[in-house]
C-alpha cells in the first residue's frame, strides 16, 4: 500500500512513524486514521443533534423575542436556512411571516 501525498504541500515523500504520517518537506504530521476536518466549514446541529444544511426547513422549538422589537416568533414557526454564519446567531433564515432573520441553531429543529 502506498502512502498518500502530503495534504499540505502535496509532497510524495511522506513516511510513516507508528500511527503518524510525516512529510519531510514541510514537516507536517498527521494521523491518516483521523478524518481531516475542513476548518473553514461550519458544522451546525439542531436542538436534537441532527446536522443542519443550508436550504433545510426548520421549526422553532421555543418562543423567540425579536431583538429591538416587540415581535415574538412563536414556537413551531417555520423557517428556511439560507446560509450559515460564523457567530452567536449562526443561521441566517427566512422566517415564515417575519422575513429574513438571524437565529441560533440550538433553538430550531429540522422540519
Ligand atoms: Zn508536506
């Protein structure tokens, strides 16, 4: 079995040291048995621990007060995730009857 190329610099001179693979060219070390996680990808889960994806339809699991207004989004309100955002409010949603709004993934569940 041949060793994979270095994921950092694509060097083919990778060698094995116990469970680790080491690249002699850029000194990158990694464990081939660990899944490489794309650090830029945002992984979000709903209140039940299900993975969310952009475009998913979700419903609110609790009443949410809209910041800066007296409007309240009721539990069960439907929304569609438009995109993930890196932040406290981590999903940018189109909420039924309320328009575009930033929500927190822990307060929704997949519809
Ligand atoms: Zn390398």
